[in-house]
């Protein structure tokens, strides 16, 4: 018997005895990954342009949940789901009122006008105010909440391409979804640093996530977006989950589409919480020195 025939018979024998049986497994594919859409770079940029074209939003009714984290104590605190209303305007103008859903009384009122913020918590009878760029301090994460943080999550800044900032588009995926990612980089910094990442979910071709980064590459804001609708041809978020890892709190918002208005004119006087008589005023200031 030739060498070739011996090899053939050896392979047959191995297969018959199960020593060389091929194993076939079916891999489950998430539904969203079965209907992945394709877009050009220009189409991806146009989609972000539509989000950034939203200049003002009035949310007449909203639901909000608040969580605060205490890593040193390994605990989390949360408030029951509240209700309220919100008015926002590009870039960081906002007025938000949160009510107790049972008593309808105010739990917190907050506003920011781009330069200063105000936060009034009736339960503590404290009126907190200061510059929007002052870093929060203290152990209580609920006092780290800033109205401008919410505005940053609701709005999507336009993409920039200049001698100082560039962006690029790439593909990414996880177990459930496929994405087009956009990374914004400050190339004028030394070394260049990441500013923002955007995640476009490709089965619906809509923005699913927006992450903002600090000067040392730290993640400062992580906003995830759920249900969305179009108003006046523009995409508007109806569900937002905002995580502020350094400030140690999370906010979850749900808005009602029939109580929302987009790109209506707003008065600057709308973005102020007046100091209530008798409230303790807490002015947050920048520290002197490094």
C-alpha cells in the first residue's frame, strides 16, 4: 500500500473513531447587530449637526431619579422618583425644578446662566450659589449637582475641525450594538488630549452616548440616551442617564414628548432661582493658591 493511501485510511479511521470530529456551534447575535445600517463620514457628521441644531428645549413634565455615591463608605443613597419641569438653552443656560411626586412640594430648584449657578434645597433651607467653574467640595454628593452638568448632557456641541481641535470617525461594538464612534482631540495641548467621545448606535442611527473628558484625560461626564423623537425635524432626547463619576452622583431623566417644545425664544430672566427670604446663603468660591 502506498504512503498516500495509508494517510487517507488514517484520516478515515480518526474520523470514524471521533478523534478528529469538527465541532460546530451556533453563535447568538443580538437583534440590533443583525440590522446594522451603514453611513458615510459625511452622513455621520450631518447627524451630529442635527443634534447640535437644538438650541432651546422646554420640558413641561419630567421624571427624575437621583443617586449619590460614597465610595469610602461603600454605600449608595437615592431619592424617590420626583417630577418637575425644565427649561434649557445652548450652551449652559438652564432652569430646573424637582417636586415631590406625593406632596407636589419643591425638593430642589436650580439654575445656571453660563457664568453663575443657584441651587435651593427647601428641606435644608439652603441657597447655594457661585461660579459655574468652581469645583464641588465636601462629602455630600447631592451638593455636587450642578445645573450646567445637566445642560451639558442634554445638548450636543457642534463638531469642530481647526488647528487646535480635530475629530475622527471610527467603528466600535459591544455585545448588543454596533456603533460609529467620534473622538474629538485637542491637538494644541501637549500632549494632545481627548475632549469628547460620541457613540452612534447603528441599528437606529441615533446618538446613544456622549462622554466628556477633563484636562488629564479623566472621564467627567457620561450621558447615555434612550428613547428619542423628532420635533421640527430635529432629534430630541426623552430619556437620559447622566453619570458624573468624579462628582459621585447619577441623574436619570424621562421626559414626555407632548409636553416638550423645541427652539422657542426664551428670556434670559427665566434662568434664575431667586433667593428665598430667610434661607441660609452658601456662596461657593474658588480656593486661593494651588
